[in-house]
């Protein structure tokens, strides 16, 4: 591979890499021919303040996993990210380009939505009502004659 700045790309095994950098092109969700979704964005690794443009490594990232696609929709240009994936390079018109097929990603600026995990999916009658759970706390007035609600 061409010049890779120290501290931004770590070889894990084979062609698996851990890369730390920032988003250089906003994430875009696209549809596959079979109707699924995937996400594409670019990241820049090794960009240090005051360094020459040639020391930056730009990597095109792609992911097909629904969890990663949903997570990446909030990524914006300049967001710091840490990613793990399968890295490959290819030559085109004398330049080397890098691609990363993501298997894991994390960014401190994104708070994942855990709402689907807060409600037990096994409860409810199959109508999506979750057994009467509305997502709001329930309050009961004190009644000496009634049984406790729990």
C-alpha cells in the first residue's frame, strides 16, 4: 500500500483494518437492486492540522448491515469516527484508491436510538400495541380499597 500515516490505520488481521478519522463526505443511504439498503460515505484518516494535503488518506466506506446503515444516516462531514472493516485498494489512472467494507463503526457524536430495545417484543397481541404499552410512564392514584397495580 501507499503511504499510510502512523496512528490512523491499524492492521488487525489479513485485510481487516481499524481506522480512526473523520467523515469527509456525508453518508448517503441507497437502495440495492434487490430492495435492500446500503450506506456510502468517505472518511479521511491521518489528517493532522498544519500538514500537507498529500499526507491525508481518503477511504470510501460502504455497509450493507441494517444496523450500520441506520447508525450512519446521522453521520455528517467532519464527524470523528472509528471504523473496522475489510480494506482493499485499487489503481485507476495511476492513483491508488481505498475502499472499506464496514463491519463495525462508532462515533462520539451519534447517540444510537434504542427505543425498539426498551419494549419487550414478546408482549402484546401481535397488533403492534405491545400489550397496551404506550411508551409513556403510567401513574396510579392511591386507593386504599384497590389492589396495587404491580
